[in-house]
């Protein structure tokens, strides 16, 4: 119903009106809406642009340059993984509560440390036919399905680590890690875009690729 109402607005807009629709799941939009829009895809921010944004956000906090540099490496151009949506004013782009921002960044680092350790363990033991660590992580993430930020961070770190493995892989292992990357993207889409069960999808993913 909402899509049909939007379609009518797109077909008969008011004079001198520009509508900007933003989505990270364009494949979930009806074709009738997509066909009436000019599609613009935005990639990740460059390191320079991301540094500029983070410096502006952290200007009134006690977070130092070392924290900023770590975040630049972790984000790799994707600031969404920091979960700052509710902490930044929509119009001014300024942080509404510096103390909350500091607390959020500390929580991000805590999650990164834990998730990265688990992911690295799983990838290092890939092919050893020991699914216990992977299934344990899948169960834990599935139990935290309402923690959207932790889920976003997990997928980001997983793909980042797989790309790292792919970059250093010998020739005979390249296709192996490409499959990891492709399947992880598919799994992420099923969970984030189609609300598939996180635990089941991850368990199936790890079972298929290890």
C-alpha cells in the first residue's frame, strides 16, 4: 500500500519538486518505483573524506588521534559500522552528546576485539572439519538478533578478514576464498534484507565453506 502511494507521488509530483529516495536494499523496491527514478550508487568514502568526517564528529570529545587512525583502518570507508545514526543531528551533522559518542566508540572497539578474535579463529581453522567454533559464534549472533549494530559490524569484519586472506592466498587457494567472500555476501543479504534466521544462515554458510 505504501509503495502504491509513493508510486502515485512519483508519477504526479508537485511542480518544482525533487524527491530523493535513499535505500541500502534497492532490490527490495518494486520495479515500478525503480523504473521511475534516476539511480545513483554511492560507494565507500575515501580515507581522506572519512578522516574529515570523523575529525568533525570527534572535535568536542576526548577521543585522540590514535583512536581516529584505528577507526579509519577498521571502517575502510564504511562509517555505518560505527552506529552513529542516533548520535548525530540530521541537519547540522554535529554530535548531540559527546559523552554518548565516546561510550559508543568504546563499545565498538569492545565488539571488534571479540568478533575479530572469533572470526580469525574460524578462518584459520577453515578446512580442519572442526565446525564447533563457527557454530558457537553463529548461535551467539543469532541470540543477539536485535543487536543490529553488532550484526553490521560482524558482516563488515568477516568480509574484511576474508579479503585479507584472499589477498595473501596462494594461487591454488584463490577460488576457495572467493567462494567464502561470495557466500558471505549472499548470507548477509538473506539475513539483513529478507530477515532470514541469523543463526541458521550462518551455520549453513560455515558448514558449506569449511
